C-alpha cells in the first residue's frame, strides 16, 4: 500500500466536490483504501468551526477567521490526515492551506507569508503530494452557484473583487510550486477533467 495525499483547490463553484467524488470512485475500484475529507469540517471539532467561519451571522474579524481555519487544520491533520497516511491510505481532500493563503491571505489582504506560515505551523509542515487546482473565472463560478439555488455562505457572498484576488493568488501559488500543482481549466467537461486528474495521480501510484 502506498500512502498518497491529494488536495483539490479552486474558487467556489469550480467543481472540486465533483472531481473528488470521481477520483475516490476510480481509486476505490482499483483496490485502494481511500479517505475522503474536507476543510473546514473534516472532524467533529471542524464541523463546529465550519459553522462559525461559513455560516455565523454575527461579526467574525478577518484575523479571527484565519485563526479559526488554522485551528481546524491543526485538528484535521493530527486526527485524520496523518493517521490515514500512516496506515498507507490515499487521502483525497477538498481544500487545504492553499485556500487559506488565497482567501484570507489575498482575499482578506492579510498577507501571503503570514497566513501560509500560520497554516504550516498548525499542520506541522505537512504538504500534499499533489494539489489539483481547478481554475475558473469568478463570473462563470458565480453563474454555477446561482444555478444551484442554494444560500451563499460568508465567503461565497463576498464581492467580485474579493474572488478575483482569490483566483489570482491560487495561480501565483501554482506557478511557485509546479511540481506539486496540477492546474486545470475548470470550464472543460467534467469527464475530461477527471481523466486529466487520473493521469497525474497514476504517476504517484505504484
């Protein structure tokens, strides 16, 4: 068994959940043990923190938001990700520290290095083997979210400039670590994206 950690990143509406589900199905059919999880909310503590950072109706300051995400990450990595990797399993995760750097670092303008260092400290320096970035124009993403006809959470409700900063930061992060990132145009058909992800994941597996 070969431990492998794959994260999916991108703006809201980019299709991360869909691709995570397809990748999980493909790997399970091939006989791998897969742990599929998310941030925030991959643990019992994380579910409580998710409710605060995404759905709390009162004020949550920008720095408080960043700290809450880091707290969720510390709990999640320690109790879900590291144990699964230690058992030789494959972890598929919806969002990780790159989301914090993009949303809080750039979107909230708290600073790339400050937020990244906070997340790395919380996670004891652990980084994924592969990060799939589903890149999508914010206008197209908003159209997808509108079509879902669901209430927007606190981040989805942010203005257009916020989401443009988030997208730009994701691309900067991917350019800085090309060996870790796979950047895909999320406007492509779902099956084409899934095939591209499988091709890259195959390289990581024996």
